[in-house]
């Protein structure tokens, strides 16, 4: 276009020169200068006018192109109408601008997809992810990290120190190398934090992992091993000492031999109970304890369980009272239910007061009376509030001295909890005022034989 404008202006100048030359020749012939001057002025004015029009057209086209470019910069999805651009050069310029805009638009869409993918991956992680710049301003914070820090908003662009005031955390961020540390966070008792330098920029990426459960499981494992070792050590030591004493010659003394053999038997029985309980717990944890659920009448199972605790009750002169409707039945495994009730009634007899009482009751309860609540109450010393929430833990004892004196393994209530929950029920303990404890379990109600559900 510019070349065409240039050629047209040259042509116009030649035309003016030609006209002026003709007029000059005529003037020379007529020698009338007054006739030449108006022609020259008119030609000059025409040339200036045409040039001004052409320049204005070119400036308008360039201004329009500039506005279109600004629109494309603001919105890369917009395009310049190249076919409407005047001139070959402006049309070619518009086509190049459209090409660059399409390339930028593709880059923006790809970047948006990558950001969405990164956000989706970060939100799907169970670990917390925090990205900060060189000034410790938050660039990325996923949902897991918000929960660990106790943040309910999306504080992107704000300083991390406004939400976390843990010196060890900022020592990790300011470290020149990737580092790992276990720190205390506001909403997480313990968190393992790993840091890494961001690729292609300043700042750090932090990966937060809640290790509270892991640490608690490690503590439980250590306590379990220690408790098992302690529980096995006592009967094994007694058996070994009695056996060595018998072998040293005590077997020839009927009185001493009888006592030692009785000790061997009692501790062998205790060792067998511990091993049996450990085996039951192992099967329950592994899901290998098979339960066959059916309609089980409650009263016959409780009467069967009472026969197992009668010798202990008679020895401590404890009266066991039963109040169970004959037609009441639960959906449970008969052997598992018997194991549960023997444990609970035996605990009531052993840990209640001598010459005391144990009550075993059951009744329908729940919405539409769809459940059965079985209670074992005693009038013993009871369980303190601080121990009540932990009595179903393995090897936990509210009173270790009384438990070992009574011969308990510390695993019975843990097994009870496993069995009840495996049958779709609940178990718990409450205070029995004015003194004593109430151990209860709730199981789904079932229809007894000959009785509608």
C-alpha cells in the first residue's frame, strides 16, 4: 500500500509538472506572467490536498489497526479482520498479528489446563501441599494443608506467617537445601514436613504429612509388645521356678510337691488364656474370625455363660441376678455372644466387691424397638472417669494391681469390643450410681422361635 501511495504521489507530481510546463510555454509565448501564477498555485494546492487525503487515510488505517491490536492484547481470543485491512502491507501485518494471537491463545489455554490439573492433583492428595515465593507469600494451598493449619479461607497471596507461627517451619523454608523435620502444627499434633526448591523460580514447596496416627500406632505397638512380654514373663517364671524346685527334690515331699504342682497348673492355665486371647485378637484383626449370624435367644446364652462363672462367684460370695424376657432374641453368633457375656459377667464378679451383687438384664430398645440392650451391672468400686474411655484398649488396666491379682490378661474387653462391632453392635461402660459400673452392649433384635419379630 505504501508503495502504491508513493507511486501515485510521484505520478501526481509529474502531472503537475507537465501542466505547469505547458502553462509556462504558453505564458512565454504570450509573455503573460499573470496567467502562469494562478495555474501553478492551483496545481500546488491540488497536490497538497491529495497528499493530505492520502495521509489521513493511511493514519486512520493505522489507528484502526492499533485499536484492533489493543483488543487482541486484552482478549487473545479476538482476531483482526485481515481482509478488511486496506493495502497489502496492513493486511499482511493483520495476518501476522492474528497468528501471534492464536499462538498466545493456545499457550494460555494450555497453561490454564496445567493449572487446573495441578490444582486437582494437589486437592486429591492426603498430604498437605504449600507453595510459597521468596517472600513467604502463599502461592498454593490445598485442602489437606488448610485442615492442618486450621485455615478456612483461600489465603493465596498472603504471608504464611499470618497463619502459621512455627519457627521450625520457617527454618526449613529458609534452608539452602531440601530438608525434613517433624513439627507441631496448630490443628495437627505432629506433622512431618519436607521442603524442596521450586523448579524455575524462587521460593519453596512444602509437603506436610500428618504422622499423628503413625506415632500413636507406634506407641500402641511398643506398649503391646511390652505388655505381652510382661504378661508372659510372670507365668513362665513361676512355671520354670516350680519345675526347677520339683526337679531339685521337692517332688519327694507330698505337701510341697502338691503346692508346686498346683502353681504349675494355675500359671499354665493363665498362659493358655493369654495365648488364646492373643490368637483371638490376631484373627479378629486379620478378619479370620468367622461369625455365623442367626437368631439367638438371649436368656439361654446368658444361663450358659453363668455356669462358667459360678465357681468364681461362689468363691467371692457374689450373687448374680438375671432378668431376661424369655422371648427376647438378637441377631448374633452364639459362640461370640457367649464369649462376650462370660467376659462381662466374669469381670463383674472378679472386680466387684466380695459379698456383692451382679445384675444381668436385657430389654428391647431403639427406634421401633429394633435393638436389644444387654447390661451387666455391679456394685463394686466402679471405674474413674479418666479410665472409662480406655478400658476397651488392649492391656489397659484401671487398677493394675487388682487386675493381676484377679488373674486378668488385659485383653478381654478389647476382644468384647471387636466381637460386638463385628456383629453390627455397640458396647460401652457407664457409672452405676451410687457405686459400681454398667457394661452394656447393643445388638440388632431378631425374632425368637415362635415369636414374631
